[in-house]
C-alpha cells in the first residue's frame, strides 16, 4: 500500500488525463498520489475533482516538477502541497509557457529556412496540454512525412546542436526551490540518481531543499541506501514515485504505483509541512 508521488498527465507530457490517473490509482488501491506535471499546475484541480468519495478515499497531494538547470547541469525540483493559486508561482509559470511558445515559433522558422514546410497549426495538433515542446514539432515532421520517426526528427533537426535547435529557459535551482517554498510547498530533489554532477546534491541541500526522491524506478539498491543515509544525516525528507507518463509512453520510468512511500513516510512529510512557517 503506497503513495506514488511522481506522476505526469496530459497537462504536461503524460498521455493519461488527470481523471484517468485517478481512476487507475483507485483501481490499484493506492493510498495516495501526487500529480507532478512539468512546470504547470493545470492538472491539479481536475485530478482532485475526479477522486471518488467514500471509504479508502484516495489521498491527493498537489504537486509540480520544475525543470531547473545551472552551468549545464540539469536538475528537477519537485514541490508538494503547493498552493497553486500563489501569484509569484503562477506568474513565473505563465512566463515559462509564453517562452515555450516563442521558442516553438523560432524553431519552426528555422525548419522552414531549411526548406521544410511545416507550420505552427500542424504542430499544435499534437499539443494536449498547455505546454508546447520539441516532441510536438517532431510529431508534426513525422505526420508530414519529412522524417520516418520522432527520433529521426531529433537527430536531424531539433536535437541539441542540430540546425533547428533553440535553447529554452529553465529555472535556476535556487529559484525553483524558493518558488515552491513561497507557494507554501515542500521542495524535493527529483531522481537524484539522474543528476550528472553528484556534488551538486550538496549544493542543493545548501540552497535549502527539504528532501530527496530516494525511491525511484531507475535507482539501484546502492543508490537508495546512499540517499537514505544522506537524508538521515541532514535531516531531510525521503520521498518516492514512479515518474509515470502514461501507458506506452517512452518517458514513463515505471508503472503507476511501482514506486513510492508508505503511510509512515507520508505522515513525516505532512508533519514537516505543517511545521513550516506559513507565509501571509
Ligand atoms: P523540450 O522540453 O521542448 O526541449 O523537449 C524535451 C523532450 O523531448 C524530452 O522530455 C523528451 O521527451 C523529448 N526528447 C528529447 N530528446 C529526444 C530524442 N532524441 N528522441 C525523442 N524524444 C526526445
Ligand atoms: Zn516528463
Ligand atoms: Fe524529472
Ligand atoms: Fe518527472
């Protein structure tokens, strides 16, 4: 019986709707879930409203996963119990969304320069949530017959270093952590095992991050032990989740409910959250 605290929906790059995720979680008999879409809170209200009342009601934790980067090191920061009406958070998320649109326009212009005729409308057909990104451009290139696979679109045109690639803005880690705290949330380093520069975990701890996602499909035993010890040493929270992106989605790291924490672990996070100073 567990809480899966890392789940994506169609609000970002998942293929299951928030309602679908709730239904699947209820069927699996999970204790609770957190929807943690990339840089958006658009799926939270829908997920919360889809939960069936009654005995064994699914516990819903509002979450987010902010993509951050500094000096070429990418790191994702999870936020839990965030107030998704928080103005500072919403303003920044709105800006990020706008920047993604501008970037898509720029990338399409570069693709047109190469002599390939795709337009923004063809790309938008593949956007399910509010976020437009390279996967949608790749799908449009595929649909129009310019490439034979999504992977080929990245390899030829939109992958890093390719002619139609445009960099996109990512949060600075410190900003991501502060935005989450400012919105009353608990901040967690997502999948620390995927961070390329290991020492960076200590820097994130120094920035005031509240915990680590210790239990993650790609973490092996040794890593789990190491992160668990680190959390105990620094008095940090331990979380876990599957990073589910939907059935048959290549970004899914594990099945829904394949990774997570138990009730005792969840209680620790809740108690920690309750003890945090509340901002006016
Ligand atoms: P964006 O945030 O718009 O830069 O797009 C990033 C997303 O593109 C990632 O989450 C992956 O899902 C996808 N992606 C990146 N590289 C590749 C690749 N070589 N083949 C297929 N998908 C990729
Ligand atoms: Zn994702
Ligand atoms: Fe991530
Ligand atoms: Fe994720």
